[in-house]
């Protein structure tokens, strides 16, 4: 098979001097678990071809995450042989559903090197999924389909103003779920103590050092991963409130981030009183985290993107109403955009 370098990633890898053609298809060293019907087999074959074109540079020929680009990447590409997937709608430690894999391949994982492949047809994505599953016997060994965590009714869905949700989220985040044990706290210490007391916890004289910063946590692969500081960092699995609910409720496999959906219930003081905390509060925390994320300063202001020597700006959120005509020659303009971006 002739191997040609077409994708930007491949060019990058070539430039870095680490490009070697992958071994020919049908490499017997490649683990292909189980046996397949001819329909499944043709999907797997199609998946292999697409994988070798788009994914191999990062995830590696053997699917072990050791592609040529690995040494440049943190977090590293997923190892499909170990098959510890992070962002799923299933409980920590369980395999993701096909919908989860589809979503991640389509959308990518923002803040990591994993790009989105939203332009690939559905069938091609299904083929990629079928192929990825051949790398690990875990897929054949699991009993039945993985089950997603329950999405309880969102009590705030129909409210146009989410202030109540955000405020409740702040209280539960700090007072009950202690998300600040790993992520930063976002309220002054006296207020944090007020929130703790609301859920029957004793107030504290002292909190961890660097309370307003994230604490690095080791993941299963022994890498230190920093939980996102929502006012500063990207979250990977999406910022829609449903995405945040999924990440918070299901947790992140292999990392310190726990599955919350099973431990977010606290009954009221008497059998007749409403619960102090319930699964609905997962929504409140999702709105709260989304609100924190919305405060993240944009890296570049709109209109500051200029591609090399082309004087045509690229807009993040669509062109502004009035067409902007570049006044300065491209070089000067690029210089100006760079200066504006990097001077506070
Ligand atoms: C430029 C490098 C790069 C390319 C190309 C790439 N990936 Fe990834 N991929 C990553 C990285 C890095 C991660 C891990 C992100 C993390 O841990 O937050 C990842 C993670 C994943 C995950 C796991 C998500 C999870 O929940 O654990 C899947 C599935 C995946 N990639 C599929 C693909 C497929 C399919 C392709 C090709 C169509 C592909 N990737 C191409 C870098 C890449
Ligand atoms: C024991 C430590 C720990 C606690 C407690 C914790 N987290 Fe996390 N959280 C993490 C780590 C580590 C990550 C990053 C995982 C990764 O990217 O590999 C993370 C990631 C996240 C993400 C980002 C998911 C994405 O798409 O990238 C969200 C949202 C989140 N946590 C919300 C919460 C909320 C809300 C709470 C409290 C209910 C909480 N976390 C409690 C450790 C923790």
C-alpha cells in the first residue's frame, strides 16, 4: 500500500521527523478479537481504512494510543487496547455506549488534541466504532449493552431565567458535594462555611491550601490531570447543560472525578419534609458550572483571527453585520492583532 501524507496532522508529524509508514493492512500482530459475520466484517474493514487515514497518527496502528504524535500530546491519545474511556453516559469504570462514542468522534474533545470529525457520514462513524472495538476483548466480554445513567427531569428547564438554578448549584457545589476538594472553590471562606452548615456539616477553621486553585490528581495511567478551573479551562465533553449533567452525574472513568448520580440524595429532617439534596441538584450544579464557564475570557477577540498573509479575518461567531475592510497591509495588521491579543 502506498502511504501518502495529506492531512495537516500528518504534515506536522512529518515536519517533526517522526513519520513512518504504518505496517500494511492485515498485520497479524494486530489484535482482532472474536469472529464477525460478513456484514460486521465489511463495517470493520471500512472502519480500519478510515482509522488508518485519520486516527492512526495519534491513536497508533495497534490502537494503543502510541501514534507518532503521542509524544507531543497531553493528555495522551486514548489507548483503545486498555479501553478505559473517560467521557461516557455510563458509570465510572463501565464502557461507553455507541452514542457516547459517536458524540466524541463527531464533536471532538475540546482542550485536548482530539479533533471533531463532524463531517464524516454516519456510516463511516459507525464503521470507526466497530473497528475501535476490535482492539479490546472488553467489548465482547461485557454482558449486554452498557446502560446510561438516568437523566432525571430538569426542574429548571422551562424557566427562562436560570438565576435560581445557578444559586442552588453554588450552594450544593460548595456545601454538599465538596467539588472544591479537587476543583477550585469560587466563594469566600465564610460563605463556604455557611453552605456547609446548611447540610449539617460542621464549619471549618481551615481549608486546603490553594483553595481557589485546582488540585492535580493522578489518573489510572499515572498521569497527573488537573481538574478544570471552570473560569479558566476548557471542559472536554461539551458545555451544553445536558453535557455537563452527563459529565457530573456519570463521572469520568479512570480519573478522580467520581460518579455523582448514586450519592446525591439526602433526606429531609422528617419523612414528610422534602429532601435536602436530590438528583435534581445535579441540574443545578450543571447550570452553575455552565455559568462559571461562561466567564472564561476569550483567547482572541472577535475579528482578531488573521490567517497568515491573507487579509481576510475569520470570525468565531459569524461575520459582524458590517463588512470590515482591512486598512493596513496584511503584515502590519497581523502584527497589530498579535499585539492586541497579547497585551492585557
Ligand atoms: C491529533 C490527535 C488525535 C487524532 C487525529 C484523533 N484523536 Fe482521538 N483522542 C486524542 C486524544 C489526545 C484523546 C484523549 C483526550 C482526553 O483524554 O481528554 C483522544 C480520545 C479519543 C476517544 C476517547 C474519548 C473517551 O471518552 O475516552 C475516542 C473514542 C477517540 N479519541 C476516537 C478517535 C477517532 C475514531 C479518531 C479518528 C477518526 C481520532 N480519535 C483521531 C487525539 C486524537
Ligand atoms: C476527587 C476529585 C474530584 C472531585 C471531588 C470532583 N471532581 Fe470534577 N474532575 C476531577 C478531575 C481529575 C477531572 C478531569 C478529568 C480528566 O479530564 O481526565 C474533573 C473534571 C470535571 C468536569 C469536566 C468534564 C469535561 O468534560 O472535561 C466537570 C464538569 C466536573 N469535573 C465537575 C465536577 C463537579 C460539579 C463536582 C462536584 C459535584 C466535581 N467535579 C467533583 C476531579 C474531581
